[in-house]
């Protein structure tokens, strides 16, 4: 095959220089079974980063939709993307989930951390300020899902009051993003959060063995994580396991994490994989072997789950940009196996199977808000015991289990300064409410240069 056929430009987009954060033109270029984001800074040279690798091709994963501007744009477009976030009128998606960071404090010092938690000396926002931020989210986006984050949110002793405040404001789904340490240590803590109105726990969960937790988080945490799951189940909280996948550390446990989560269903509602992203100080670009892409995680799921999970089960998102995530839904059968629900990519629009009419960004956002709140919260009812020998094809058994034992498997690839794609950023639906009250796309808010300089994180609360 000629080089011209091996190397093909799939799309023109924009990005930034990892060193100076200057806006740059960029291309997505296919090279064999990999796609690279390539950009050139006049001052700092060319950067090329692998963004897609595997048998699932990038063109086959596209899911076109009609973009729509935010409900109440705040920022004025002056410098161009990604420098005018707030959101600006050029953004193409509405807020599905708003992250509210309620502390910079943390009880871990992880090697990978979006927020560089624990290193700052700033004070926690007051309840009065949090009330204002809730109001700003409502004004800018209307009701959406809320994820309380940090730092480690459980460092705040008034977390239950923050949850109650959010419920009083009208947010029906609040989720806690946590490492689970306090939940594991205190059996009554989960109950107090559930009674305040918490629906779901987004539990940092990188593997099933202590060597993985030690390598990524610096502590042996396996027993505490399991206790956190047990305590959440007793309190009526849904749990989503959230592994950060790092090549050479926990790629071999991808299938085991799914099987572990399924053991704790219906308390554990699913697993949400996050390929490692490189934030903070990284003077040398991460090597391509330091990254794992979404197709590779899907292929590892299929390989390690020995055919029970297949790559064709997975579909691109309806809400965020197609290249940002994947998802599949399963029914956990009485024998512990997973039965795929839905048609995967066959049910999606693609460049070769266009939708008529094309779905809108708002439609995808509304579906995502509804599905997340329904799937990631604990089920309302517990089904009666089912004979493991009974066929799951029996309609009554199927419908009863479908109310409680749906299990989701998903993944989301966050962007850093090397692989930031402005087309993806403009389709982002996960927004951080900044200290000054602006909604910033997650990857823009956490973006840092090679020396750790941030575009948005340095802003101080009023």
C-alpha cells in the first residue's frame, strides 16, 4: 500500500500549543490503524499525538447532530476558542452535567489529578457562595445533573447541607465524585448523605488489587473501596465505578473491574472508564505508548470478557462529541452473565447512515440527563429472588430484573494540551462552574501547559 493510502487526513480542526497554549490549526490524520492529532507551533515546533487506535475506525464512529447554542451565553467571543469560555455563543452543546468543586483539599496525593488537589491554600467556598453558584447554573443552563467534586468533597463536614441546598434549588440528581475513603470508614456517613438527597456516588476505582491502588493513588485502598460500596448499598445509594486506565498499570484488569462491579449489582450501576490524561507539569510530551484510546478500551473489554462483551455492543454518545465517549447497556442475568440491551452502533447515525431529520444537540442532552439520573441512581424497588435456572427470556422475569439490574459500561476520554481538539471541545456537555460563576467545558477548565500554567483554574472566587 502506498504512503498516500496509509496516511490520510480525516479532518481539519483546531488545538493549542502544549508549551505556550497559543491557538493552532490541527489535523486528524489516519496512519495505519491509528489516528494522530498533528499541529505545528511557529515557536515550539510540531506535536503529534495518537488519539484513536484499533480496529474500530474513527470514520465509522461518527454520530452527526445539529449543534445548538447555550441557553444563556455569558462570555463574549473575542479571542476565539478556547479562550472565551463562559459559555460563549459559539459553543454547540448545552450542559448535561455541571461539576461544582466545593473544596481544593484532599486526603490523597494521586499522581494523576485533574484538579491538582491538595496543593492549593485557597479557602473552601462558603454555603452562601455555593448557593450563588447553584443559581448561576440554573440561569445559564436550566436544571441539569450536578456532580459535587473537588478536591475530595468529603473533606467538608457540611457536605450534607450542600446536598440539601442543591435539592432545594431544584436539582433532582446530585452525584458525589469521591475516592470513597470516608464512605468506607464510616458506615453511617453514606446514610446521612442519602437522607440529604444524594442519589449516586461516582467512586474512584482503578483496580481490584492493592498494587494498582498503590501505583496510582499511593495507598492500599482495595478493602476501603469495597466497604464504601457496601455502605452505599445499605444506604440506598447507587455507585458507579470509575477507573483511570493507565497503560502498564491496570490495563490487564479492565475485564476484572467489570466482573467485580457486576458482583455488587444492583448497588453498582455500572463502570465508567477514563483513559489517563496528562495535566500539570509534563515538560516532555507523553509517548504514544503512555496513552490508551477509546477503541483500545472497547477491544480490551471484548478480549478480557471473552465474548460476553463485544465491541459492536458499544455506541457513540448522543450528547457530547462522538469522539469523546462510548457506552453500552446490559442486563445482569441471575447467573451473573451480561446480556446486551440495544443495538449498539447499528442504532446510531453515521456518515454512511445519515439520520433524517438529523438529531439536535438539545435532544441528545435531554436523553443523557434523563438516562444518567435513571441508571446511575439506586433502583426504586428490589426484585424478588429469581431461580438461577429460570430462563431470562421469560418476559416476566426479564421485565422484573430490568427494573433493578441494568448495568452500564461506558468510557470518556478527556483531553489535555497535546490532544485537545477544538471541535470536540465545542461539543462538550460536561461543564465546570468556575469560582466566578461561569460554565467552562471540563477539558478547557483543566487544561494546563507543559509547565502547569492553566487557562481557567487560577481564577479566584469573588
